[in-house]
C-alpha cells in the first residue's frame, strides 16, 4: 500500500520544478498537491493543467473562498491532514518557513501544518531562497523551532550552492528534484 503524501509548493522560483518532482514521486506515493497563492506565480497554465491531469491540486481558494457547509462538519485543512501520512514542502520559501515556525495559519498549507500531528506524521522541508536569506539568523531559528516539534518526524533537505535565479552565487537553491525524491523515499520507508 502506498503512503499518502501531500506535495506542497510555496512562493519560490524553485516551484518551476513541480512537474519533474511530481513525476518522480508518483511511482512510490499517492500524491495530492497544495499550491500556495504565491507559488502559482511560478507555474504556467500548462504546468497547472499537467499537475491537475495527474493528481488533485488544492489552492487557498478551495478552502477560503467557498461558503462553509456546516452540515458536512468538515474543513479542507483537517481533511487533508487526515488523508496524509506525510507532507513534503518543496520548495519551502523563507516566508513559509517563518510562518510555520511561528505557528501562522493564514493559507491552506500553513493551516494544514498548524493542525499537523508531528508525533505520528512526517514533515519534510526543502528550503529554497536567496543566499543572504538562507544565511539570515532568523532562518536557523525557524528551522530549530520546527525541529523541536519532533526529534524524528521533521526532516530538512538543505539547499545547495549554485548560481541562483537572481544571479547571485551561493547556498540557497533547492536540492535537485531527483535527490529530494530519493531522500523522501528513504525517510518514509518506515511507513
């Protein structure tokens, strides 16, 4: 039986790697996607159509723009939490990392994370940001805050060094999608 994996994209240029990352994960996982509003700025209509042709894609408006049917006694962020065994946020922008570390719940992704059971479910985070954002003292504080939620169920896939989209050279680029898929499979083999 395949593990249920929420694949999440945030407002980082590394979101352009959504298609190949999804393709690498589909053989081993049941995947559903959460794409933040900011992540959509990095996906073409063709990308979005491709993702939707493969799996269910949720965006913020799926929860926030619809009238709540109180008779169903259901909330999308709770339904997604209940469905998933694990969550992979790749890329995780500096903004989303800060929100998660501070318990913010202002979009679908952060609401799922706020309701996440860190004792029984797994969270994998692949940060992606500019080098100076990566080196900012807040980044290590935010990562430490998330690591303290669970000694074993939160894993970071560190960014790599290369020429970034902005032209800067240094650490901050999201790890290669093949490596993210490999690490995710290895980390979740215990499920």
